[in-house]
C-alpha cells in the first residue's frame, strides 16, 4: 500500500514537472513551484527590486509564473519599445485577469480584449474627449479655474502642516467630472470623499496580495476573505455613476449634448437601430475607466512631485525663479508657456520618470503567435511591460538613478524628451488621456509653485 502511495506521489510529481516546463523557445526564467508559481521570488511588496534582479540575470525578456499562468516580462527600454511600438498591435490584447474582469464585467476600454468593440469604443471616446475640450483652450481655462479653487483650499490650511493628497484628488477628479458630467463638486462634499476613498481602497487591494490571490487561486474567489471588499467597493462606485447617468437620461435634450455622457447617450439612441456596442453597462464602465485613469495616477504624480520638491529645495527654488522671470507677478498662466519654461517642464517630466506611479501599467496579451527578441511567444500569453526598468535604463538616461532634471535638458538648457520616457505607455494601448494629463500636470504644478513654497514640517523627519 505504501509503495502504491509513493507511486501516486511520484506520478503526480512527474506530471507536474512535465506540465510546468516552459514551451520550446519560450523566454527563460526562475524555477517555479506548483500552484504558487514564482510568487516567492516576485513579491508584491518588493516587486520592482525582484523584477530588476531577474532582469539582470535573464536579460531583456524573461518569464515568471503567476500561480500556474506563465507571464512574459520585459526589462529595459529596447524590449519595452518592441512590445509597445514596433509590434504594438501583436501585443495589444488583454489577458484573462479575473479580478479586473469581475470589476469591469469585460466592458469599458482599459481591460477589455483587443477587437472591434475595443476599437469602436476607444475611437469614439477619443473623439468625444476632443469635442469637449481636451487639448483646447476651453480645457486650459477649466484647469486654471480648478487650480484657483485648489490654491484657495491650500491657503486655508497653510497655518499648520497638512496632507495635500485629498485636495489633489478632489482637483483632478473635478477635471474629469467637468468632461463626463459637465459639472464640478465642492471639496467638502462627503459623498466625494467617500467615492474617492472607495476607489483608492478598491485599487489598492486589487493590485495587492489579495487581488493576486483572487487571480491565481480560483477556489478562494467565493470565500469570505478580504478580497470581497474589492467587489463591495466597486458596487458603491458603480452606483454613483449609474445615478449620474440616470439623471442625464432624464434631462437629455436631443441635439444639445452638454458633456461626454449626453453625447454617448445620443449615440446609444442611434445604435438602437443597428447592432452596436453602445449600451448602458458599457457607458457606466467606460465612465469609471475614464475617472480611474484620470484621478489616481494624476493625484499620485502631483503628490510625488511635492515630495521631491521638498526633498530638493534648490530645484524647487530654480523652478520658481524661472517662472517669476518668464511670467512675472501679473501675467496669466497659459499651457503654451511651457515652451518658455524648459527647466520647469523638465522637472515635471523628471517627477513622472522617477516616481513611476504605474510601474508595470496594465498587463498586455499577444493576439497571435509572435517573435520577441528571438523568443517564441504563443497567442494569448500574458505580457508585462516593465516601464520602471525603461525609466531607469542606464543606456537611455544621463542620470538614471538620480532625481535630476538634466535628464530632460540638452547642453543648451533646452527641453528634450528621450524616447525612453514612457509615463503614458505607447502604441495602441497608450493612455487615452495623455494630452489632458500633460496639460493638468503643467498648469497645476506651475500654479502651485507661483503661489507657495513647499516645505517639510519642522518637527518631522525629512524625506529620505
């Protein structure tokens, strides 16, 4: 009996060994364990350091196992460029990612699979964003107006040290709200605080250990574990967007769209006469996608910017001197002023590079069999582009490991943007709101630096 038991165990081990072998021609990587894959070598809390170590060992393209699922990882800029730009279409898919599918219901544009629906929704969304001001003078005016509200809120708090994060979240949220709903909300609205808190908690957990467990271990998905909080928070966020959509339906005037939501509802009415991807749930998820893409990363970048400018007061002072010299005390700020503020523009880009608020972006997937740096990548393989490694690639940056605006300045002090700058990703899946984000970052940062000196609290430990 004991011999038979050992035979079963041995057979299972042989079966696992056979099934766990990487396919011929697949990128190499570390040895992995049953069920958990490489989760001991690629730790959520130490993700970038672990991936950097693996990249140094295995090269610009390697693979790890997330549970039983193989994933290809890029390391450095050349392989990132190959995936995002040179072979962007072949890598433009999205993998099966259960936690994201549960949140998005396979709708929207962020996590939906590559295909005609995604193309139709992305193209229409880009058109509406342009129609409602993105990249235009009207949007510049809205951002500057919101910057005024932000400065007023800061002024009320400056007698004592305070955390600016909530104010920054409110400000960038209002920019998206003006586009999708045609209105802004006061910073002291309790529902707005609740909404932003639920979104932050949901994302934090979805991208953390519990979200990873949900993705790789199907058996735990229905258990009453902490990951259920992700779905609960998501439902609260959905309820807010559904309420706004219903209010728009009740007040819609045909031919007179007030905002993104109105224009989408009109397209839905046209779509009723034909087979189309324009429908209620698609709209709600799309609005959530636009809001998520336009708030968390933007507020995070602004907050990191505050930290770096406090840690490097000489850089902050140089920005302020340049702004004062070019704009003076009375000149109104314009987005086009960035052309005359090369140092300030370089500092903003350097903050994006080194803070790296989305170091891996969203996972990609191959839509067909494809070659990558000599490796064979089968169709439907999960691929992560390590943007962090591209932003710290020693072959691409003058000072890769330092916070140094010279990374974006030439010998004449003119602003230059290296090809390896991928804060908005690149290719078919590049950030939909890149033009809006660039405008927001410049106008918010410059407005704040014109009005305040950012200081670390006297009694607090200085940032390391």
